[in-house]
């Protein structure tokens, strides 16, 4: 059960507007209050996490409870961003779930080797997309015991 006093922040790193809106809508249908934030590439993701550039204010960029990370993004892709997150002592405890169109075995193996917590292929069917995001919501915010932020 979720601690009702804890603020739940989901950071979505995805350059696809349609996918972002689907994810956001699915989380909004959940029973739990979740704050959703978005970055569109790996550079912005690290700026957000390290409070750089436009994300210098911790109020504008609160520490995420969970990161949903697409692999194929401009500037810095999700693989490189994941590698930096999991190598950083202040960031490595944040759970990261890959949510991508890739189904390549090499991406699955590489991201698990880099420390990803889960790898999910984005479904093409809207109902399946909603079901997956709701399952993520239930698993990460109702079942799993996360470290304090």
C-alpha cells in the first residue's frame, strides 16, 4: 500500500508526443495521485535529474519516484542516459523502466547489464498500452517498497 504522505513523481523521457499522452492518460486513470513530468531526450533527462539549465529549481524538477525511459531519442539516447544514471551515486537508486518500441535482444541485454529495473516493449494497441501503464502503476506504487526520496 502506498504511503499517502509520499509524493509520487513519474518522469517520462520520451520524444514521441502521442506516446507521452497515452502514458499520461493511463496514469490519470489510476486511483493514486501521481505527478507526471516529461523530458524529450537524454540530455534533458540528465539536466532534470542533476538540476541543470531550465531544471535548476528542485520545485520544477522534483526527484522522480520512477523514470519511464524510451531508448530512441535525439541528442542522447536512452541507453547512454541509463548508463549515466546508474553510474551516478545520487541517482542510481531511482527505478528506471525502459518503455520502448525496440524488441531487439541486444537492447534488452544491454539495458539490464546497465542496471535497468524492467524492460517493456510499447504495445501498438491503445487498450494494451493502458493496461501496461496501469500494471506499472500498481506494481511500482502499490506493491514494491521503494527507498525514501
